[in-house]
C-alpha cells in the first residue's frame, strides 16, 4: 500500500459514497489502519491480519492495499474520469494512459 497522493485535479478528495467525508471523522488511511491486527505476539513472527476477511500477510503494506479493497471508495482519474477501486490501480492507469 503506497499513498501516491497529489494527483492533479483531485484536491477535493475521493468519492467515498458517504463512508468517509473530507472534513469528517475518518480518512481512508485511518479506516485501513483500524482494519489491521498485528499477530506478532502469537509466536508467528511479524504477521498482519485483515479484520474483514481474516487474510494474513507478513508484508503490512500489501495487506493495507488489500484492506482498502473492502471499502467502497472510488478513485477517479482526473484526466478521463475512469474509476478505480484502489489508488495504486489509478496510479498505474495515469502513468500508462496519460503520459506527458
């Protein structure tokens, strides 16, 4: 999970279907972090678990990216309006379809 942030034309925040509001209670990062459980104390090394489906991963950043898929966020391309469920997917689209 990488916060690519700073997309031109996206200063207003993400379309989040009312789950999270820009000036409100929680942002996407907060929701994602609250959805992870560190299982390191279970004698299994560093291991993270998704609180939504139970998926486990040693790589916290990859699990954070996975957890984001459980939320109904839409990330719209500022150039063509195409919507993606994750920020990395949007970043890939922008970098391949809208090269300068």
